[in-house]
C-alpha cells in the first residue's frame, strides 16, 4: 500500500497535485475534496461564457470525478467541504454538503489548494439577487441565467482587474450596456499608467463606459451609486474588486500565515506543518525581483507549485526561484501582455531603474495586418538588468513578452536582448524584432548616448513653453500636432539649423521616435548640448486624453467618464 | 571633416551600416554603391508580389536615394558597380552602369555588403527566357510581368528552401499550377524529417505538386525534365536551389576567404584588411552551437553585423557571440519556426543529444481556433542544455521558438525551460505553455523516469510485431489506428493488466502522448520493466505518408509525388 495523499480543492493546483502523485506512485491512495460540484474547470475561461464564445458552460468543466477515477484512479469527492484539520491525528473533518453529515479522513500528506474568494465590500445592497461574483462555473451559469431570464440590458462591473475587464468585454459582446467602475486611475495594474491609456481607449471605443477614480457606494435593483455620487443604471452588478486567499482552514489549524495574509510555505511548498503542503492562490510566494513575499493569482505558477509539492512527497527536489508574474489579456481587438516589474512597481520598491517606450511595427509594414506595437521595457539602472516589459497591440504582443520573461528568468541584460536572434518572416514579424529594437534604444539611453524625456512629461514641456520640434514631414504635421511644436522635418533640419536654439533645451519627437532619434544624434554630434528625444513620440502623445487640449487637428479622445 | 565611409551594397546590411555611421558621426562622408536600381528593399517580402499580397512592387522598395540624402545625408549611388578594390591606395574602382564610365573613389573605411547570388546550375535551357531567380525587386517584377503577359498557367519551382517554398505558395495563391522539385527527401532544412512531413502535407493539401528526391535535369519552353526522367509541364521555371556568397571583389583584392567559401571576418566584422569590413550574406559567421564557421543568409543577423561594424569604426566594441540561426515561415494556413540545431544537425555534428516531440494545444481547447501545435525540442545529453527547437501549427509557433532562442542565448537548460513563467490567457495560450510542456517531458526523459521511442521508429515496431498499445478510448481507436495496435484505453488498463505482457517490450501511444505517458508511468510503478512511450503519438503517426500501409481507417496520405 502506498501513501495516502489528501487534497483540499479540486481545480488547477489540486487536480495537478493529484495527477502528478498518481504518476509517481501507482499504489498511492489519492482523494481530492471539492466543496463545489465541479473539479478541474477552466477558471480563466469563465467570462467567455457570458458572450457565448464558450456557449456550453459544461465545456468549462475539463474533467469529472468519473474520468479521474477511471483514468487516474483518483477519487474526486465533490460537494464535500473540509471543515477542520486535526494535525495531531493527521485527519481532516469533512462535511458532505449533500447529506450534511460529517466524517473524518486520515492522510499521510495533506495538500491545501483552496484558492481565493472574491471580496465583497460591506455595502448597502451587496447581497441583492442581482449582484454576482465570478469564481466558478456555478457562479457564471447563475449570472448568465439571470441576464437571460431577466432580459438584463444594463450591467455595472466593479473593478478593473483581469476578471472585471474580461467580464465587461464579454457582457459588451453579448450586447449589454456596460459600465466599468475602477477605484484607481487606471485598469489592469500590471501595466503602467501610460500603457493603460491604450486599454482605456479600447474599452471606450467599443462602447464600455469607463469610470475611473471612483468606487462603489451602494447598490439598488436598477442602479448603483458611486462614491462621487454618480448614479449608474444597472440591472446586474458584477463585483470584481479583488480576491482574498482562503486561509480559514489553515489558520484554524494553526498553520503560519505570511505577511501578505496568505498561507506561508517553504521552498517545497510545505506549510509550517511538514505533512501539509499548500499551493495556488491561497499561498504567498517569493517575488524574485522585489525580494519579498507576494501573492499571485495565476494558473501557470499554480501548476508548477502543484508538481513541485507532489514531487517533494516522493523525495524529488524542485528548484524554486520565486515568481516574476507574467500575464496577458485579449481585449476586443487588442492583445496586451506584461511580465516582471513595471516602472511603477519598480519605483515603489525603490529599485533604481529606467524605461524605454517604443512603438515599432509588429510586422513588415507592407504586409497585411501590420500594426504598431506599444512596447515598454523596464531595466535596472545602471546595470541594464531587465526587470520587466509591457506590450499592447493588435498583433502577437505575448510573443515579445514571453521572450522578456525568459530573459528575466536567466538574469539577462539589455545587451542580451539586443543580441537575441529571433525568428523572422515578413508575415510574422520584422527583421529587427520589437524586442531587439527596444534593447537598442535602451542601450543608447543606458550608455548616455542621448537624453530623453517620457511622453507623460509633454504637458509640462508645453506649459513651460519649451522648444519642441516635430520632426515629421509637413503633411503629417498638418494632420494633427502638438500646439506649440515647430515643424522641422528630419529631411530639412540640416538646412534649418539656424531655427534650432542653442541657449535652451530642445525636445524632439516624430511619429514613432525613429526620425527624432536620428535628429537628436545628429544635433548631439554637432555640439548641441541640450537635446532630448520625446520617448513614445506622437503615437504615444496621441493616446492620452490628458493631452486633448495640447493637440490640434485630432478628434477629442475620451478614455473614461470623469476625466478632468 | 569626418571619416569617409564607403559601402558596397545598399540592401539590408549596407543601408544599416550607413544609417548607423550617420548617427555616430554627423560629419562623416558616407557613400553607398548599389549595382541595381534600388537601395533598401525588403528581400524577404519579394515572393509576396507574385500572389498580389504585395500588389504594388514599388512598395517593396523601402527607401530611395533622395530620402537617404535628405534624411540622413547619405549618398546612395544606384546602378554603379564597384569593380575593384585598390587596398594600397584605399580606393575603389567604380563602373557607372548608365554611362559605362569608370572612376575611382577613396575611402577611410570600406564595407562590403554584396550579398549572395542565386545559383544557376549548368544545364540545358537554364538561360531560357522563361527561367527566373529571385534576388531583387527587378527579378520579381520581371517574373511577375512574364507570368501576366504570357498568361502562364504552369510553374515549376526548383528547390525547397525558404525562397522556393514561398515562391511556390505565392504562385499557387495566384492561381497557377505549381510543381515544387526538391533534390533531398524533404523541404526546409531547418526542420527534421518528421516535422517536415507536416509542411509536405500542407503543400500537397493546397494543391502544390511536390516532387522529392529528384533534381532538375533540363529545361525547355514548356516543360522541365528531372533526373529521374519525369517530364513536368512548366511555362515558367524558378530556380531557388541555393545562393553563393558574392566574393569576387573580395577575392580579387586578396581578402581572406573562409572554409565555407564566404568572406572571413574577425570579431568586429573586419576582413583580413582592417580597413575593410564585411557583413551580411557574403560573410561566414561563427555558429555558437556547432563551434565552427557557417553561412547564414538571414536579415536579422545582417542588421546586427551592420551595426557592430559601424560601431567599431567609432571605437565602440560589440559583443559577438556567434549565431544560432532562427527562422520562421508562413505557409498557407500553417506557421513554422525553428531555432538552433535540429536532431539531424546535432547528429551530423556528433553532439550527444536527445529530443522530445509533443503535440499540445496552442490555446485552451474550448476557445475558438484552438489547434494542435507540433513541437520538437532538442537538447544536449546528458546536460540538458537546450540546443534547438522546431514548431509547426496554425497558431503562433514563432512565440514558442523565440522563447527557445532566448534560452539558448543564455545557455539555458531543460530545468530553466520548465520553470519559465510565460504569459497566459485562454484566448492566447494555455496555463502550461507548449514550452513548459515540452520541458517537462524532456526532463522525464533526461532523468530516466521513463523510456520512449520516436514516432519514426513505428514501422520497425510494426514490422517486428512489437506489442503496441493504443491508449485512446474505443471510439477514437475505431476511427483510425495502427493495424496491429491493441486498444487498451487508459481508462481501462488497470482492469486489463492481464493483457499486457511482461516478457516483451510494450510500446504505448494515445492521441498526443499525454494519456500514454500516464500509462507508462503507472506500469513502471507496477514493476513492468520494458515499457516505452511512443513520442509524437497518434497525431505524429498520422502525418506520415510512410505509414499509410500501417494505419487502418484513415484516408491515404499523399505528401509528395514519387513516394515509394
């Protein structure tokens, strides 16, 4: 007879521990307990049921207890809640939710994979029947049914994280009027404020009413009220303001809880009781760039933790180098991906850093479906070690971010990125890949070959009457430009040097930063001492609602409701 | 007055040297000589003019001498052939092809970027007017015009490399009958024979007549004849059998030529004359996995070499760690990408290695456009150092290969791949990415956790009457299976252990290898000693024409004309 492995929670982490343990030990007795009716469903796909992209909700359920039993000889007990861990006896107390009966089960190894639960603020109306959260298949089926049977037309989604944004998108695709309310000044915290503007535009352009800098105050049957006093019509309300690790069971058993409020584990994902492992959204993990504990509610890391925990039960060590956090989202016509630190998290952590923001084409320009890709690279200063990156565009941004994730994993630097030999075909990319391109710009910056200011500083420049050169051609300039920029095209500047002052700083932009870079380098070479490239250039300027009053000749950009 | 930089060849490498030199030195005199009428065109996009994907051939020309002059103060002299280098005098002799006049030009630094020219075998008819090669915009315009004006319906493309395959695809898309003739037993040498089968099928399924193991013998106006005596109707013939570096100028100047027949350069891309640099398809580079000189006709490396050469003129050192070779192709509905060594090149080089072949989904299975991705990972044995990878599928295979290219760059191992934290969203990938998945399988193999045979060995197994288990469910088995495989589904094997022999090796496959892997591990655990997983599994078996007679219940696969 083999070991007895008992698992609490039957979704990503729990199911993976079970399957791996079975592969390592055909004789083990493996039991998986799940409070809900389903094991092994695709969490991340839940929102897509709302739009009908996943029409049959049963497809969200990847496995069932019968298949677990037949294929893997794993017993999956659904609708059974583990209510207590008796560490001394090495047993758990279980409540059968169908019969309300209690029973005990022994274990050799216990694995906690209870996940995290959506937060519910203590507000008026929060328990109304039109208020939903999204955690499992039952939740999404209930919401979907409510919307259909009540013929709901107006929805309010509270919270602009992954789940909130994906739910807003899918409700919009289903034809509803959708408001998305976010307390902070941007959605999707893996992205910096400048990059998030693109996501804001994408939401607004597709008809989602985006309300930033505002929170939920109360809920009624037909509307919600925000902190600022605004009333928003909503027949259905989705709470997606965050999740809290499920730690009750662990806490009551006296297991150590970490400083982030999640279950503390060691290198091998053992809790403070070595017979009890914990994996997934309920644990805290080590952030290898911030060098401190963090929480990370992502499926990929949960699968790795699960495998490592199962391996350790059988004496197989696994390297645990901590996490960096890599994620992606498909949002209407855009893809967005991020890894590691962004400029904000690096700054908050006090890590000396700098960043570059480039907007090259994602494919050879003359090929079909070639589009600009917004790419921001964050690196440690002055070492050039890569800390993170963000990419947003219609093309395959995730390819570029995965490359950065690989480079961070191996402690790579700007020089490594620059040297990378990446695949290229005109239908799929460019000979100088976005990643190489960003590295070249970053190297110029790191080596002090030129100076730059960030696109976000443009308002200060304009308001202080700085000398700004728009290096695009005349036609481009005329179709929209910064109000007080002087148009000196790259193709003309050598004959117009007299117009460029030497007694004050000069700031240069073009469309994507390529031509202005050439002009900056030339002027530096000619002995000008105060020449700055505007990182992000006009493509960057042109995503900011904030710059509406600074740009002539363009349609007013609206990126959210209560923009000041 | 600055340096005088003179460049021979105005396409990718040459134009990049010029632009970089300008950025480093506003005072430099920079002259670029180009024999043809165009500078800076997109080589790799040339074939797409044939199908009309790039309708206007002038769009293939990215820059012109006027823009070079105005934007960069670079003099681009087209239709001027550099005929001699006078090293002692530091001058070149130039022939103005418009006037047939000769003149001299001095240089401080000379850069050779002459490229490589298509090979023309010495055969009957090779100089007929219906025979074309593809090197530049003029070539592709000529061929396109010929096809239009002569109303050509039948084309023969000779050579199954990148250019040959892309030309065949684009002619097919233009509505022609296309035959593709390749001397070797497969197209696209970056791919192993097993992976190439998928490309063969894609070509054949889209109506390209693929003729392998056969060469061109002679050409007439309406047909070609192959070495095997076959006549193929063809009103237009495209020669794409390979390229030869343009070394004449360098050789005549007494510059050292390397063992590969290309110009030899040092770390900084200087030839044996330190005032003369050489970059691009005409030089030989160091292969960092094979540790020997090689030739690499790819745009990305040429751009890097160009920058490094220009930098070095100005005292800026650049790291040169050699090349690994990364490439991709879009072919009808498939994408294919490869990096580093494949199993064949590793074997030829005598590098101890092993490989895994997995076929996971490229996205979450229930999402739209989810498809299997064929992925082959090659690693050094027994270190686990990653040597290369190949991926083919409808999804973004290049993303996975770029990650592998990054890992190779930093000398990563299977363990590093396994740990990678890659981005995930159900619309874009899977929680356990293809790359992670392959690494887990490779680790199992490296650690001797189980044994496997390659899918290519299946014929031997069948012909030697080996005991093969098909671990799929009954319905799957019935819809097509290996003739003598025994159907014992993973879901039943524990009750049918009596049917599994202990006195002979047992080989197991399922659809993609996941279920068979679980059965292999279970049997190993139960003490069976001779259990093998069939790598590639049924999805792999099902791409081989070679296995037509071994598989019942499937349509006969045809992947090329003279298959034996």
